[in-house]
């Protein structure tokens, strides 16, 4: 069974509030993520450039010193090129290579002449000292070459930058973790900020919902937030004005209804006298008397409904609760209302269910729903009593065209008449039946709504809490 429309609006309101909170959280977290990524990237670039530049500067100084030693050693008689390289002990995991007249000499098998980039060799052999970073066997590597004067010769050293890459990798992971932590902290801060920002809005929403539910004396706490003092004062002033206006209208309706009862009684007595001498009247007079009698009955029903509605508006409607079984109640009510041909269905488990409610007002609500089905829905087709673990529902189906979703709240407004809701042209009914049914059900802590019947037409549902669970 479809839930009442009010629940859908409440869920929609909660979704909007929830989406606003999440938008705040996402934006604050996004700002934290952007700042942490920007600062982390800038830090990484600065550290990387500094470390690499310092490492390259130290390597260049080392290569120049080693090249100077190589040149001076080669000038000593009896020392060959291989012996020269063997005397070097370069630090930092570098591997020296020497090229003299096209012949290569190396002190390590880990680096071969063909591992030195061709572009670097061409620059060195052309007489220009140079350096180049490249990947050797998957590891970051730096090669530095220095030309040796006096021939087609060059001295090279190849440095592994694996330690620098490891340091930068550790730095990158640290900055990434810091960025994730900053984003999480930003999201947590956004959640806290959103709670602080939206709390006054939640309070306004709750108070507005209570006022809409009929608690017209509900007000916002003016000392709750100084920054919202103007909003709070304006809202309370609006609520006060609304309460006074509704009170004046209710009092006016009550006064008018009371004032109309005496002349209506006089008119009813007069019509009764005329009805008693109906045989003495002409055909035209009898027709006029029928019209007058029908309108008078409708007028009396309208005044009675207005008096009842004014009591609800003024908050003085009396509710006399007592425990009873809705299944038994519906059977008796249908007999008293003369609806003995309606299909009555008692669902399993509903026969012995008990509610604690005002039986007289509940019967009035059921009668109004049945009258609405008879006047606007082609007549009621079935009445059912259903039970859940916590509630009991009285269901009335009709054979009409049904009620459009957009009109399912409108039909419960005052002076709304079925498909012509909001229009006062119809002469059937007072236009207050469903409005009074809703007020009577609400006064007992229940709900009433309309939905589509399974076999077509409209289905009105009256729901009350169970008292036997």
C-alpha cells in the first residue's frame, strides 16, 4: 500500500537538507584537497630540484677532480690507462670509464662503454664537458663526461641515482598521505561546519512543520542564536500573526454558524408546516417546496460542519477515546449508515485488532468518506479492515475515475469537491466532508490519505495505531 503523501514530502525535505550538508562537506573537502595537492606538488618539485641539483653539482666536482688525477697520472711514465682507473676510488657508487684514441677502459663490469649515451660521447669528444640523465637497466642514472686535452680522449663517470629516486619516492608517499589526511580533516571540518550552519535551519523547519500540523502556538527560541535574531523575531511575528488570523477566522465561523442556527430552525419549522399541507399546494408550489427543502437540508449540514470545523480550529473539539475493535465497529457503522450492500472485507489478523479512539468521530469520518464516494466516485464498491503489527486501516474503494496525484492533497482542503477541487459551483455536499474527516482522524493521532484502488477508482485509507500491541 502506498504511504501517505505527507511522508513523501518529509523525505524530500530531508533529502534536500542532506544534499545541502553534503554539498558543504564536499566543497570544504575539495578546498582541502586542492590546497594539499598544490602545496604537496610545489614541495615535491622544490625538494626534487634541490636534491637533484645538489647531487649533480657534487658529481660534477668529483668528475673534475678525478679527471685531473687521471691526466696527471697518465703523464707519469710506465703507467697505462687500466692502471690509472684502478687507482681511482670514486664514492657515491659511480663507475669510471676512459676513452683514449677510440679505445675504452673501464674499472667495472657493471657499466660498459655502450651504456654511455651517444649524444654525451659526441659532445665530450668534440671538446665540451657535458652531463646527461637517463635510465640504465630501469634505474635512474647520471653520466658526466670531461674531454682530456692532448688527444681524442674523454673521461666519463656514471652515477646511479637510485638513492635519490628512493628519497623522492618516500617524499611523494609522505606528501600523498598528508594530502589524504588533510582532505579527511577537511571533510570532518565541513561536516562540523555544516551541522553548525544548518542547525538553525533545521529548527525553523521543525517549528514550521509543527505549525503546519496545527500547533499554532509553537515558536522559535529567540535566544538560540544571536546572528539569527532578526530571522527568529520575524518568523515568530509571522507565526503570531498567523495564529491570530486563524483564531479570528475560526471565531468568525463559529459566530456566524451560531447566528444562523436560529433562523435555520425557524425555516425548518416553516418548511415542515408546508410539508404537512403539501396536498393543498399547486404543482408549481410543491416543486418550489421540494427545492427549498433540499437546499435547507444542505444548508443545515453546512452550518453543522462549519460549527464542527470551528471547534477543531479553536482547539476545543472534544475527543472521547475508548478501546474497541474496528472490524466490529465498521459492521455496526455500515448498518447505521444504511450501507448494507457494500462488500465488507476483514483481512486475516484484523478481526480482533483493537484501537483506542473516539468511536463517534471515527464513524463521522467514515460516513464522510462514503458520502464522497457516493457523490463524486460513482459509489463505494468495498470497505476493508486491514491490520499490521502497529496499525489498523479502514479502506474505502469507489468505482470513480480516481484522483490525480496532484489533487490527492487538494481533495482534503475545505470546500474542495472531487475533480472540480477548488470550485464552489457544485450543489452536492458541503465541501467540508473530507476536510472534517481529516481533522477528526488527526485529532485521534491517525492519518488519512487517498491512492489508486487496485481495480480502478480511488481508495481512501484511514489509519490508526493499534492499542493491543
